[in-house]
């Protein structure tokens, strides 16, 4: 069956040898591939061919991976369902008739359907974890600064990270090892060997450093959660669908049986995470997407009138409704008279969320919640009501605001066979803790 | 949800700041949706002032030249070029 998961199917061969030799890794279409068009799911970039590779693509090629194609996505990453793509919506191979989640819906779909061994997505407010949850596969959102964003076409720089999607926790960890590490072309990356190897989270479980150094993630996928302390933020369960909550507690039972223990914790700041996220993300988007004026690349606005008129025409033609909506919302939030009311308050909320997480992670190795408060939506369900779609990001956006690592792993299905995902959140550079917790359910 | 009046002229104004042309249908739709969404953003009023830790520090590096894109590569995606330059609309 055709899930419409690829925008472009064109093979890019990696080195002959390497740890990913013989395996395919599909790449989200907002990650630059030299000589292969990179559309961001937008008509604006339908013919855009990057002259250079993103750092993560260079690393895939060096590791011997074959890239089978570029995956479909919500336009510029703006969506939770992969229905806003200019190249049409993606089907969910794990639940026909339902959305695959977004915005990296194509990447999760090709992995779920077995068309690619693994895939890369990007996660600004849940865009790796949501489709992983909806398609019944594993997705990791790394700590901000662990993976280079060089060559990732920006939506909201302060929030996003590129992350792996794979059928198992171990394979996702392996792909993360390949793409992680500092990059002189992205000044927000850093050498995290020390932070990774010696994190507080692993200290609590009594399993401190590994001889291979900090960037060893695969060995953490050992399923050993004996003695692990799990915090459950009640705010992330309150609004969730009953069928999702049922699967969540069943998974926590399994972890308890394996020797973990849990306690509930309240994080009042989380009530404001979605609005803070949308103010910050749309504000950054309004600035980032100003570059699309139809002169250096993209759809030309022609030459009638002055440049303001020509640019406005190029953007009318090149951008879809959700992108226009977010660019306008961000422009509004940053405009004179509203900046203090929206943008500044959102930054306060962001700092508050960080503090709440830090405190909760002082008393737990990881925090657990349903990845998404709802099971996969029916196709078309959320398109006419953008606010409803934004609210579905309640459990994923706080993690981006706090720059923390998180993993989504499959945790059963609803009564009508729709996949449910469970999210573990760790302290900064606590990738090993979330990978270990996730592997106990895999 | 608190009242956030948004009128069509505001939407047109923001669209012109953002350099995005909208047709009348889009203006109507966005006016309605923005009232909803901005009304929801109002709950940020309940957020207390938070002391933000300055966790970012400037990191300097020497300014060294390195290979970049060739002129040809830089121009390859432009809808229109002339004599090795980007061709844009007139300024005023």
C-alpha cells in the first residue's frame, strides 16, 4: 500500500563500510541533502536542491547507511498529523484511516511499514515522539545541543533537535550514537562526554560511567530498571483519553514488576506549557521564515509593484494555511504592545517549566507520561480546529521548553487497535536513563 | 476563556507586517481562529514572574576563513539571476 510517506524517492549511497552499512535510513525532508531536493513539505521549496549536506547526513553516509529517500512531513514541521504537507497527507501503516502523527509522519510511517530500517525526524514540540507513538515505533528527542542542527531548515531554533526513529530502542540508540556529537558548524552543540557519562540519573540507579565514554547509548538499552525511580507528573494524565491512561498504567505495572518503583508528582507549570510553546515557536518561526522571499530560492513573487508586494505574493503562493497562521501568530506575539503580554510571559513560563522538571528529576531517575494524551486522530479531524490540534501537544512540548531528552516507546493499543506511546523524560544529557527505561518495555 | 477581540483589520495589519498576502476568505477564517487561540494564550497571565538563571555564556572562536559555496552554487536555486547576481523586485 502507498502511504505517501516519501516526497522524493532517490537513493543516496553511503560509504561501503561502517556500522550502518547495509541498512537504510530515511531522512525527513527538512534535512538538507546535497543534490537531492529538500522541500520541507512546502510548495515554497518544491524545487529547492541544497548545495550541501546537513551534518547528520554526512555522518549517516560516513557510517555506511543508504538513504532511500526524503520523507513527507507537515509543512515546515508545523503540524501534529502530517496533513499540512503540500505533497498530501501521510497514511498511518499501523492504524489505517488514522493520521500517522506529525510532523515527522513520513519518517515514522516508513519505519512502521518496514520500508526503511530506521529514519531521522526533527522534534520542535513533539514531532519525533508523536508520530513514533501513533505508528507504534520508537522515537528519541535528544537533549538540546547533543545533535547538530547544521543543515536542518529552521522552524524554531531554540526548541528543535534532530532525532532517530526505529523499530526498537536499541536501534534508535544506535542511530543516535551515529548522529550525536559536537559540530563546529552548530555553535549550540558541545562535547557532552562528561555530562553524558556522569549524569545524576545514572548515579541514582547505581550505574555510573561506562568505559566507552559518554556517547555510548546502545549499552544502556539493557532493560535493567531494577531500583529505578520513576516520577509520574499528574498534570500529564489529567486530560488524557481513558484508553491511553489504561495502557499507561499497565506499562507502569510492568516496570514495577521489573524492579522499578514510581511516585506521583505535581508540576503546576505544565498547565501553561502548550501556550508558552506556541508563542515561542511561532515567534521564532515568523523570524526564521522571513528568509523565504522568492529571490534566492523558492517561489518568485514576480516583478509587479515594489519588493514588499512581490514578497507578499511569493509568500501567499508558497505557504500553506498552517504556515501562514503560525507566521502571523508569531508576528502578532512580537508586535509592539503585545510583546510583554505574550512573548515575555512565555519566556517566564519556559523558565518555570525548566525549574519544575529540575526539581522533579532531583527525586526521580526519569519521568513518565503518555506520549500523546489521545490515540491517533481520524484523518481530517483536527484540520478545521487548529487550537484543538495544538492542545494535543500538551505532553511533548514541555520537554522542548526545558531542552531535555525524551523517548517514546510503544505501550500497547487502545481497544480499537490504535497504538499508544509512553514517554520517558530524563535530565539534561540523561539519554542513557531514558533509553534504559524505554528498553524495559521494548 | 477570556475575551480577546480580534478584528479583520488587525489580521490584515499583521499580515502586512509579515509580508503575506491574504484573500478575504483567509482574513475571515484567521480572525475567528486567532480570537480562539489568543484567548487561550491569555492564560499566560497566570504565570508568575520567574527568576531566570543565566545559563548561557558566550563562546568565542578565532575568525578564520574557510571554503563556502561557490557563486554558481549560491545562485543555483534562484528563480531569476542576471550577470551572476540574484534578481529581485524593485525596492520602491
